[in-house]
């Protein structure tokens, strides 16, 4: 195993942390609960961001930016939302420091700088955005208002894990306003489809689209739709959410519009978001004990070329061929790196790029040039191929497409074999302990039963799948009548 990565079988949690650190995705910071996203990890986020941003704009959305600080009075206006985030809020009370005269070299909060009103560092932006929308929306002509924000948020988590749960994280949050409930619901479902398409076609992660139970809804939402992914350890991960907010926020912030009949009404709202936890999902869905396995569409480096040579003469001949090849690959929109650094041997480089999950590695030496071929190694299957130099860019493009599909198909096959029905409480518990994954089981529809199942098993209802089959049955815990199965899992 590369660079002493703990195996998944030995300790899945430590394997994940080892991989994130040693593959250069992120590092711990001096701020408790926060992380530093390193250049390689940030390049991955930029690729995700670029793909999603295009999808948002293709569906008519525009980007804007709103303040990091939310006045406490605004935050409190939407009571349910405020209560939902109250325990996670970071609060600014003062705006200045001064020298501590009693302890030289140290600073203290200046008591004279107390703010007239405390500021919440945004855990989410509904309050600040809806207070602004009140000034932007007067008539049906101002609707729909389709705004997205790329930002950071703070949720003061005490138990953190790199990318999956940190006190500060990066995300996007869409906030839209509509003239009718039907339009807002259509928007909510459209954005769920955008997220599902991105997860499956870009991240190569199959997802279940569904709706959350009332217990699991976003605070202040009428309905929360979600995509749920399955990690290799059998735990679920919520990969994205889209919320139909009804008129709750519009009423809280008095956002009204005059319709075509000149009647005043409150607008209908949505919000939706994904975060840097998608990087954690990507790592856990595909990677192995030797490092990352990245889908080509998102990999910061899609192809790395490593020269194998003896002496300057061979190196010069290889450079001439590779420089031409690099131009051809870049012209085909393939992200390529030529690593001709002389501070490491080829074997070390091979292991390093395997650790970093580069989808294709090309080794090229004097003999290869003489034969007009190169050796190509796939990261996903470890298969090695000999390809001709002629039309190499075209063949590499096809191979990257094949790898993208192969990674998805492997994850899909795993997911499909880990959706298991359970018809009794005993069977449910055994499956949780021995197999994990999604367990499809009947639930009586009550919040009390949902909470009891969570308390007894540490499994939650991940979602009620969209277009779920209606099937009469009995709740696994209470035996009460049930009309459909729902998906349970232990989750991140």
C-alpha cells in the first residue's frame, strides 16, 4: 500500500483520513474543526464547481453574493429555521481588540466595542437573502427570481471529519422566488434532477432520489427532496438537497408581489445546495487501499506522462515526442501533466500518481519511441495497454470515457447489491450489522416510531424514494399498517 495507508478492512475511518491527507486533498488547520483545502483538493472542487455552475446557468440561474454576517434580529424572524440552527451558530459580539495591559504581548476584547446587535456568521443564508428579496420583488414581472450563491458557511460542529463535517465549509446555495406553488415545486424537482445528473454523470456515483420524512426535513421547509449515495463501508451519505419552502420565508420577511389581477400575495420559495462534502463522497465511493480513484471528468489531472530514460540524449528524444503529444492532448481538452522532474525515480512517480487517483498514466522510453508506441496504465482496473503514438489523443479520449463509465458501473453494481428488503425487526438488525447498505422496510409513518428506530439501531430513514411502489405491509418495529417501504441506513 502507498505511503502506509490504513486498509479499508482494518479501519475504514482511518483509511479515509489517511487518504485525504496523503493524497494532498486537505490538511488540518490551526482552527479547531476547520480544514485547509490544498491545491489538489481545491482543483477537484473547482472542477465540480465549473460543471455545476454551467448546469445552473443553463437552467436560467444567476450568481450573486450576500454578506457573511446576519443580524440576529433577521435570523430570528424565521423562527423554525433559527431554532434548527441555533446550536450550531457562531456569534460576533465585538468588533475590536486591544492590548491586555496585565499580560504583555497579548490581546483582549475591547469591552467598549460591543456591537449594538449581535451578528450570526451564516449557517445558511435564507434570512439575509429574503430580507433583501423584499426590496427586489414588487410585481409578478419580477418573478421568477433565480439566484445562486457560491460561498462559505459556518456550522459549529464539535465532532468533525475532513470534507464530511467541518465547522466551516464551501458550498453553493440557490434561493428562488416564484408566483405560484406549482412553479416553486417544479423548480425544487428540477434542481434535484440537476444534482442527480451531476452525481451520476460527473462523479460516477449512483444516487437514490427521494423525499425526506418530516423529522428529517430542512428547518422551515414544506418538503425536502434529496439524493442519497452509498459509500463502500455500507453507510449512506446525503449528497444534495432541494427544498420547497412554501410561503414560510416570504411571510417571515413580508415578501409580497402584485399578481396580474393586481392582488397582493406572498411569493413561493425554494432553496437547494451541495457542498465540499461531495469530495468526501467521491473519495469513499471509489477509492481503494492504494489511493484515490477519480472519475476522469473531475480529475485535476486526467493523464500523466512519465519519461523513462538513461542520459540526456534519450531524454531529449523523449521530450520532443512528448511535447508534441501534450499539445495534441490539450487541444482535445484533456488535462495532462508531463512529469519530467529529475528528483524522483519513475517507480516513485507511478506510486505517487496512483495515490492521487490520476485516471491514466503513460510511461514512455527510448524503446517505445523506436516502436512508435506508449504503455498506458489505467488507475481503475490496473490494466496496462500498449497504444500506438498515432492518433493517441483520440484513443486516450475514448479510454477516459470508458473509465468514467466503468467507475460508475462498479459503484452502481455495489449499490444494487446493497439495497436489501427486511420484513422483521430481527432481520433489520442483522442486516445492519452484517451487510449495511440501504435497507428497504415498512414504517408506520409516525415520528415516534422513526425516532425509536433511530434510537435502537442508529439507522435513519434516508428517504422515501420518488415514484415509490405502493405495497401494503406491516411496520418492522410496531407491526402497524404501512403503505410503502422506505430506505433506512446508517449514515454520515
